[in-house]
C-alpha cells in the first residue's frame, strides 16, 4: 500500500477504451475485473498466505495479465501468442521465461507456480539493489516478473522495458484498488 505508483499508461488504458490514464485508469480496470475475480478469491488467498505475498497483488497481476481469465477463457488458458499460460501468464517461451506450465490455467497449482516466480524475482531484485527500500524492491520484482531482472536497471526507469512501459506501476495501482475495494 506504500508503494508509489503512476498507474496505467494511455496505451494500457486504451484496452478498455478509457480516455484517461494513471491510477484512475488502473482502478477502473481492476474494478471491471472484480466480478470475475470472485471465482478465484479462495485460491488467491490460499496462495498468498502460502507464499507470503499479499492476495491483492496476486489479483492485480491476474487482472493485468488475463483480465481475470476473460482474455484467455476461449484459448484454453493460452495468451501472448502461445507464450503465456494461465491467469498470471507464466512465460513458457524457451527464449523468455522458459517455464513449464503447471496445473490447469485457472488452478491453485498455476497460481502457486506464478507467485513463486514473482517471489523469485523480488529476491533477485533485492540482491541486485540491496540499498532499495522494501517498497522499491517489490516494485522492481513486479517489473522483473514481466520482463526479467536483467532489464531492471534503476528504480526511476523501472518500467522502461515492460509491456506498455507501465507494468509495475499499473499492477501496484490495481493491487491498491483490490486491497481497498476488492476485499483482498
């Protein structure tokens, strides 16, 4: 909740035909996905507890990556031209994340795998930038979840190489909405 965020870029906001960007756009998109997110609430809460990650953050990544399953429900769980799997879009591309998909696209097993990958990246960023605050390390780990820790070079430009150049800022803003309004 203490992570500073600028929210969604206009490019990301355009997915929902929003004529505004920033935190307001991220909140609007999170709210749009809130009804669908209910189906996954118990799984998200269990995995968050198991992995030590706030459930609101898991919900925010699900919102950003698959629009709470809406973007992948007709593809058998595949997104990103066959490179992403499941609600949290685990990167299965051998030239990208190279992960092996685990569980059904909407399963608790998938959420454990994806959240474990997030935890891994938060750790990598914490080691790479030991002087960053815990909030900065979290935001850097979220950016790394999208594009790898090798592409995080500074906190000021944490999203320079992320999808829409706003990934961590958008996810943080959505997580704040889910924490405040979504009951996570």
